[in-house]
């Protein structure tokens, strides 16, 4: 895909464009949530409930989420595994900090904000990441963009 951004998006199958749009919306929302947290509570906003390594991770999402958005917005296959890794760690970190409360009151899982959407979004990304990346690589190979090594296209 030697064309511009518009051509890279247009060259993808409809399901790929839709899936990428869901990824983008989720990571933009995640960035917004973490940015608001940091703006309202400062760098130690997560200190009351998260150990230091998880605090560092939650703060790092202010960089990781936009990195995913930029890569996927530019239709780069490198964004797919990055998205999978970021959401897997984010969901795991959220489960860790919420585990005691969930164990005491499992109904908290049903809240529309918190663990439920993070978990569902993570499952969606894990379920779609392999076919998404394959489809994006296939389109890139057909259009002649990116180096091809051992039958794989890296865009």
C-alpha cells in the first residue's frame, strides 16, 4: 500500500475497518480516562488502591494508549500486538486492584464502568487480533507495501 492514509483505510476489507474503529474508540476512551485521572488527581492518583508497579503502569497508559491509536490509525500491523499487550496488562492490573472488592461483592462486575467494559474490550481484542493482523498483512502484500520476509508482510 504505497498510497496515503486514506488509501490504506480504503484498501482494507469492511470488517477490518470496523474492527480497527472499535480498537481506536476503546483506546481513545482509555487515554481520556487516564488523562482525566492524572489531571484531576496528579501523578499519585492511583496510590490509594494500587501498588507502585501498577501505579507506574496506569500512568504509562497516557503514552501507551496513544501509541496504539497512532499505529492503528495509520493502519500499521504493529499496532495490533501492541493493542493486545496493552489491553491484556490493563485488564489484569484492573482485576488485581479490584479483586478484593469483587470477591466481597460480585455484583460490582455488572457495573457499566470499570471491570466489565475493560474485560469485554480485552476479550474482543484477543479474539480478533490474529485474524485482523493476517488480513492487514494480506492487503499490504497485495498492494506491495512493506518488506516481505518468509511469506510475511511487515507494515
